[in-house]
């Protein structure tokens, strides 16, 4: 008579692996809006370069000062005004018209000679210490902005939107299901400087929208939101 086969013990089930910290971080999207002051970085870089040129003596101090003033004027214009697509096209066309008009006026009234005499009367000069000091002031400001944005930012998770703010880690929560997000790129030059734009979040059940200004790499961020929150009913409006 055959002996009954002994029941073999079932292999123990492997314990479920809890998600790692990196995996949890991959499922969230961090949004850090910045103040408009970050768009002053071209002036900061120009001040640093002008200080180096002034110290080396490779260029006339008046020419260096004139270049710095031109960069500063352009940078202030970007901060002060909003250059939409239509306004940017109008500005470019206006510059072309002024250049053509200047060529015509120069043939009759020697406009270039007058501009040269006017430039000779202007003395945009500064020493290297001024340029380096200005660049240092911008560096301190940028560092302060960097620290501030580490404590004041937004986080999108699988089921909620969190607003982290304050040095004590205060958190404000909004529901993420049926979330609606709108991307806006209103200023062409600000987009060229930091690829930034405006992100408007419409949480479900909330009467007010969350407007986040000057969000860098806005297109990349939109792709991340689309990929990470594809399981939710999230609507992206460009």
C-alpha cells in the first residue's frame, strides 16, 4: 500500500515592499513661483562682465558704461511692461521702422554725426568696484529668493494639492480630484529668459483660483503634471 505523500509546506509569501522615498517623490510635482526680481539676472551678469572688463582695461570705460546702461534699460523694460505676442511683434516692427527712418534722415541731416556728438557729451563711467558691488547685491538678493522658495512652494500629489509656507512648515490642503489647471504664457521676453509662465489651479469645491506667477520651465512642468496625475480627472488648458 502506497504511503500518502506528505504535504509540502507552502513557501512563505514575500513581504510587500513599501514604496521608497525616491518613488514617493517621483509621484509628486513641486511648483515654485518666483518674484519678478529674478528677471534681473541679465543685469547682474552684465555687471559682473563689465567689472572684469574695467579691471582688465581691455575696453574703454565709457563704452563699458554705455553697454551697461543699455542692458539695464532693456531689463527694466521687461520688468515694467508685459510684452505679449502682439506687443512684441509691434515693438520689432517699430524698431525696424525707426531704423529705416534714421537711415533716411541721416542722408539729409547727417543724423549719425549728431548722435556721435551727443554720445561724446555723455559720460557713462564707473570703476570696477561699482560693477562688482552691484553684482554682489544681486547675488545676495537671488540667494534670499532661493531660500524663500524652499519654504514657500506648492506640491501636487495623487489626491491633493498642498501649499507649504512659513518657516514652521505650515501646510494648506486642497482636493486634487477633478482638478483643472490652466497654463498661460503672457510675456514673451520673460519666457525667453526663464521659460516661465503663469499657472492657474482650479481646485474642485473651491470658489477661488490659485494663481502662481513666474513659474520657471512652465512647459516641462505641464508635461510632468500630465504624466504624474494622468489617473485623475485633470484638465490641462494651454
